[in-house]
């Protein structure tokens, strides 16, 4: 579909061996706030990584460090083996940050042309407009774009330099479901060009859909670092759902290891880390149990369990 004029053919070994980004024992404080603490990871070229975490986890700080917009208080950050502020590294980056200010009195075409001029090997204008789905808006003034269209423009400006690594800080916040899915398609197409992608998100579905790997940050530390499927498997919780022909005795679940217990009429759903214990109790009580299903925890449940374990370990 899309072609990249400057995209070099790379062998599998090259793609997997050369890290695009490296953080080595990185900490960053703002006064007394430790936004990141002893964070280390490497992102190989061609990988799509989601930095996931609750508010204040340190996601934006991490992106700022990788882009050279901030400096670490401790440790080292490298972008393509260079200081992230080095022009050679920066010219290979595209970014869509939370606060992207652009002049409102230019047309879409004019501003993309301006941004293309900053890069040594920009993508053709027509391709940028097509990738961002802005062909029909080329002559529209930026100030007249809707929120969703403006988000597409930010995407266009971020990719127009044909970056090797693309940083996105909460790119779909505020978009409706349709616009979000459209954006995911655009990003997937961009990924197929072999690009490295680092995105922060609050949307677990977004991380699950787009990322090869999720780095879960919480209170400035890496809490988990794994592919989405493995992250879900790390979590011992299972969801049990079933129907009862008559209500279970009062207090039935009080002594059982269950959480997120929901009872709606005859339908019961719960989470448990001890599947056998709960099943034994259910199957030995006198009432009839039907439509029993047992499923793996969703990514959302995994996320909650992992972050809860962290705050409990801290006594929080
Ligand atoms: N410029 C700053 N000055 C002071 N404190 C800051 C600054 N930037 C970030 N922080 C603090 O560092 C911590 C991490 O913030 P950061 O923005 O990186 O988190 P985040 O995971 O991106 O959060 P969100 O999902 O809400 O955007 C927070 O406690 C935040 O208040």
C-alpha cells in the first residue's frame, strides 16, 4: 500500500540486533518527585512498544528523555547509539506529543510542506496526505479542522520526515471510537514499513492491539515488560462466570479467595487466583450451577492485578 522512498532493506538480524533506544539505569526527578527510578530497557528497531501505566506513572517523562527534551538526573539514554539531542538521532524521529501547537492560519498543505522542509528525506506530500486521510482537507485552514482532523494533521506532521522511530504520547485521547480505530489502521500501515514505534496510552485495548511489547510503568518504575499475551499469562487470576437456579447462601463467598464479585439475578461473575478452591466450593454446594465458563484474565485485569500488587507491597 504505502511505500517509503528512503526505507532501506534490512535483514532480520539487523532489525532484531540493533537497539533504536536504550535506557540504562535512568532516573529523573522533579524537585522531590521521582518521576522515573532506575529504569532500564532497550527497544530494538522495528518493535512497537506501548508504555502503559496510570496517571503520573512516568510515561511522558520517559518519552521526553528518549527525545532529548529532558535530561536524566541519573543514568544514560541513547537514541540510535547517540545522545538523543544529537541532530543525527533527532532527524530520524517523528513525534506526536500531547501539546502539539501549530499555526492556525496556514492550510494543511502549507504546514505539511513546511514541516517536510525540516527533514533531509521527507515522504512525498501526496503520500503524507493519503496516510493521514487528509486528501480532501489539503486546502483547509488548520483553524477550521475538527478535533479528529487536527489529530490526523499531527500524525501527518509526525510522519512527513519519514522517521525511523515514531513517538506518540497518548495519541488517541479525546477521539471517538471510530476515529480511534481509523488511527490504529494508519499506525499499523506505518508500522509495516518496519518503523519503531513507542506510544503511551491509557487504553489497554490500544496497547493490546498495536504493541508487540508492553512496558508497564507504575510510580516511576518498570512493573512488567512483556508481550501483551505473556503479560496476561503472568497474572494468576481467572474469571469464572456461571448461572445459579437459586441464590447462593448469604456469605457464600466470604471465606473464598475472590475479587470483583458481580451478582446480577441468576448470573454470577468473579475473579480468583485460586481456581480449584472456588470451583470445589461451587460444585459441592447443593444448588445447581449451569453455563460455567472459565477465562484468562483480560489485559485490564492483568494491569489492575500487577499495579495493585505493587501498591500493596509498598503498604499503600
Ligand atoms: N515538569 C515537571 N515538574 C514537576 N513535576 C513533574 C513535571 N513533569 C512531570 N512531573 C511529575 O512526574 C510524575 C510523572 O509524570 P508523567 O507526566 O511522566 O506521568 P505520565 O505517566 O505521563 O502521566 P499521565 O498519564 O497523567 O500523562 C508525576 O508525578 C508528575 O507530576
